[in-house]
């Protein structure tokens, strides 16, 4: 990777005011040291400029402070000192005939700095200042063009949207992105319009929107890509197809997911082969996101070997990127995204392990997730409910129902978006039905609420409907349960959710047995057994073996299940020892 010297912040688009010879020499030395990956020496050169007494002229000091902040952000953890330099540089630049690019770069760096320091209010104020700057009617800055103003407008809008999403204001961020899209529609380049549309699509998915609006936005992005030069748009195209993959995953369209992943892989390969410098996202970031989504596609199909391969590749790329973080000019900017990717990759591992009943391994991964959140609360704090959701699932599988209910209620109460809240409700429903017996009135209401929450287009719809099937059975409404379970089987099959399909088949078999249809029930049990074996879902396989009375096989499977689950109390002690669980449960 190139050294940070290529990321030098220049005062002017022209040659700028003449600098004293000693300043020119110190600037050149600083760049050379940065190129040789000697950041301490590079910092010392610029400190010599800003500490000079009497001071150099403001334009010299502003440029030196801006680049000193770049070095501090890239090579140290001293964001507070970088912030002081950037604030001083910004005050000086506002009084000088400088380029628009210089002022905007300083504002962008200051926003990143404030984000690292957890100063969300100030970060919003700085970004609002940047937006106001580029929306002025008159081109007040040296060499500023309308195209450059539009580009910086989109940069600041994207940064501000990210802050809003981090703070849980997803709908506000989406509305702002829609306004930005309308603002640039007729005045920006086709590439800038594509980027504005990609931001809207990303925020729609973050806000849990995957209906007709999202489908329309996908069409807008496709049209924008078609208007751009194919080689110039590879990076944006790769990201678009990854976002489309996420949408297809959310709605459970396996064919669409396979197609989107294929297009994403093609674009990422093209980007790598060209060796192009990333303008928006590092190629490694795109590749990790691809591996994460591809692993989930393979898990849904029961191909755990390929899933594991993709997960391992994602971890290897993250480790590689972490080792190179200091030499990337934009490492400070991208670091939070790699932290997020690490969390999502480990979270996906947990889901896979839970599906197969590998409890001890899943618990170790959950411990890692909790550690990631504790280590980076500013960036990963909003994901804490996901840790509680997984802890609740662990406790449910181990039969610790009371603890599971308390943890899942914490997950629901702390969820920062509707989708996380809905998934917590769904898990509580599955827990209630797992307990057996007639659900209490509030639990029955929750089942019906969840059933209506997930529309048919949602990938979680079959699981929500399965809760409703079980509730109908408990109420003695066999006809309704039979009708609903047939829909579960149909939609789970369409969405490629083989785990729910196996569960649905077993529920259908039980209904058929109660009706006395032994021939069809045996066929359905055999199908459930085959599906459960394919996806390695041992609870369903055990249920199928018990019903089909295959006594010779059942003990071995039960022994394997017991070995995987281990001592229930041991898992419970792990759960309760986690500060992330203990502290929340104590106040819930």
C-alpha cells in the first residue's frame, strides 16, 4: 500500500503563497519520512513548523497543522491533539484565500477525529458547517467549481448519515439521503448520482426497508451504473451488488442472492486485477463483505464446508488489513468499518454453530463478540442487543428458559432498530412455545403480533408463521394449524430456509398423525429427517427419529447432542459471568 504522504493536504490548488525555504525543506522532509514509514520523524518536522517563534504566516501554519493531524490520526491514538491542530487550521483557513478542497478536507478529518473521541454533537455541528459551506450560492473559494461543491456535498451528507445511523436515527438519515439524491439529480456527474443512490439504498437496508421502495432503489442504481463507464464504476458496482445481495438475503430469494453474489465477485475481481486505488472503500473491505454474505448463502443451503471456508477467508483478510492498518492513508477512517465486519463475521459463526447445536464453540464466539463491544463501545455499542439475542438463544437451546426470557427481554428493550426488536420478539415466541403447554395470554398476544409483524416478503416470515402454527395446535384448532403449516413449508422452501422447513415438516407430520394419516405422516417424517440431517439440525433429527421409532440410531444421536450441549449449568455460568449480560440483567 502507498504511504500516507500521498494523502498530503495542500493549501491551494495553485502553487499557493510562497513559503520560506526552511519551511519548504521541512515539508519535503516530512513527506519523505512518511514515504519511508518513519512517522515519528515526519511528525517532528511539522512540529518544528507549528512551534516556530515568532510564528510563520497563517497559511504556512494551517497547512502544517492539517498534515500534522493526518500523521497523528494515521500513526498514533492521539486524536485529541489531532483535533486541536485541525480546529486551529480550520479557523486560520477561513480567513485565507485557500482552495475549497483544503477547507473541506480539514472538515472531513475533524469529523473523523470527533467520531473517534465520541463527540457526536460536535461531529454533527462540524458536518453541518461543511454542508453550509458547499451550499453557498457564490463560489467563494479559489478554483471551486460546481462539480467539486456537489462532490463535497455528497461526502458530508454520507458522513452525517453515518453519524445518524450510529446514534439510532436511521429514518432521519434516510430522509436526509433522499433529499441529497433530489438535490444532485440534475447537477451532478453520473458517478456522483450513482453514489447518492447507493447511499439511499444502504440506508434503506439499515432502516429495515426491503419492500417495493427498496426494489425501486435497486432499479435506480442499476440505471445509474448503466450510464457510467464500466471500468470507472467497478468499485461502486461491487458495493451495489453486495447491497443487493443483502436485500435478497433479507427477503429470502435464493436465486436473486446467487445472481447478486456472482455479479459482486466479478466486479471485485476486476477491481483487484486493475490494482485500482479505492475511492470509497478498500477492495479488501468489499471482499470481506462478499465472503460474509457468501458464507450465509452456503449455510442456508447446508453447505457448511464452503461456509467455513468463506468465514476463514474473511478472518484472514481482516487480520491482513489489521497488520497493514498503519500504512493505509485512510486507515483511521476505515478502522470502524473493519471492527463492524469483524463483529458480523463472528456473529455469523455463532448462528451457524447454534444451528448445529455446537454450544461450547458458539459460547466462545459469543464471548469474543462481548469483548469486541466492550473494547469499542463508540462504534460497536449499538450492536450490544445482538449479543443478548445470541445469549438468549444459547440459554433456550440449553433449556434455561427463565434466564433466556430475561436476556431476550433485555435484547428487545435495548434494540436500536425495528428489525432487531422484531427478531427479539420472534425469539421470545419460539422460547414460549419451546416450553410446551398452553401459552399465557400475553405470550399468545405476542405470537399473533409477531405473525403480523413479518410480511410474506421477509426471510423470517416462515419462522414467525411457525409460531402461529404451534399456537393454533395448542388451542386445539387443528384445521387452522394444518393450513398454516402447509404455508410454512411452501414459503420456507421458496426462501431456502431449510432449518425452518425441517421444523415445519415435523409439525405437519404430528398433525397428520393426530388425524390418523399414518402413510403420509411417515413420508413427511422421512423428509424432515433427511432435511435435518442435511442442515445438521440435531433437535429436529432427534424428534424425527423418536417419531419414526428408529431405536438403533437414536441413542447415538442423543449422545452426540448431549456432548455438544454439555452441562447446562456450565453454559449458564458463562452467560451470567459476562459483564455485558450481568450488568444489564441486574438493572432489568
